[in-house]
C-alpha cells in the first residue's frame, strides 16, 4: 500500500513539473525540427537483468509519448534514428525483433497518429528492409499522406555517409547527362538531393544514454544544430525530458557563425 501511495505521489509531482515547464516554454520559439538518436535500449534492459528485446519494447513507449508531445506543441518535424546501416551487424534475432517491432508500432499506432494529423515519412535505403516492414511503411504512408500536422520522420536503414554518397551520385549523373554544369553545384543543390529535401534542418538534436557522438546521423543537416545530451536511457526518456530540452534550447543564442546584434 505504501508503494502504491508513493507511486501516485511521484506521478503527481511529475505532472506538476511538466505543467511548470509547459508554462515556461515560448510557443512562438519552438524548434521547427527536432532530431533524436534513440539510444540506450539494450543497456537499459541488461542493467535490469532483462533481454535486450524488452529494452527495445520499452523504447517504443518513450517514442509514443514523445511523438504525442511534439504533436501537441506544434513541432513541425520529428526525425527519430530508429535503425542505422550499421545495425545490420547485430545478431539476426535482434534485427528480426526490431523489424517486427517496427511493424507492430505502425499497425497499432496508425489510427491514433492519423487522428492527430501526424504524417509518417521514412528516410534511408528502405528497399533493403524486409518485405513485411516495407509493406507496413507503405500502409502508414498511404494512410497519413494528406495529414497536415507533425511530420514523423523515421530514419530506417539510414547512414549519413550513405546519404551524402547518394547525393553525390545523383548530382554526378546530372552533370554526365548535361542537365547541369559543374558550376551549378552549390549548397542548395546538394540539399535538394538529400533524403531530407524540403525539410528544415534540425534546430535541436537530442541524444540520451550518455554518449557524445552523432553516430553517422544527419551529417550535413546538423551543421548548426543545437545539441542536448542526457545520461537518461531512451526507455526512461519522458515528456518532462523533452520539455527540459526545448526550454534549454530557447535559452541559447543561435549565431550561425555570426554575432548577435545588441
């Protein structure tokens, strides 16, 4: 009984803390694009004597609550690093579980996401994903294609170096076919040939789990992104942590290599 009362009090405190942070956030200065490296699922599980798969499942719960909050706040784009080109090196059983979890998430959540006007998108070499995962993504794309709210951008079989290589190949092909001149190549042209073409660059990158690297994620797009790092493992990453990250972002001066006019 004491544990139950303590749990209720803790949840009440979290809600009060969330409300305090919500009131402090300037809704007119929200980051347009938030990128998250969803890291720490496996370590979270192992530290609790559980299989890594349960850590990944717990991570889906965090994703659900963060997507919900971004949608409520009016964030335009949320890009989540879900599966990298390097993740194929993991045990086959874990890769298979992650693909099944992707399908489960999309099929279970799609109605709620659609009701909230969330639009599903994915970046990466999707053609190399297992067919059932591709089919689940296709269903989600069709269901939400006309939605006008949050763009949930899932990075799947994604690698920043692969993205840049693909962009170079596309541009080289245009030059070879005499569709453009070498002198036409500039930053805007490169940006137009990235997977994220048409999206704003991330204003804020969040990396939980205590690591200090970007892990081959959005190498071009993160040039002037503000970083927010946390020791919290992704399965423990809650709404309150996202609110803290946004509030910290709003307190920073973004100079983009220049000076702030006084």
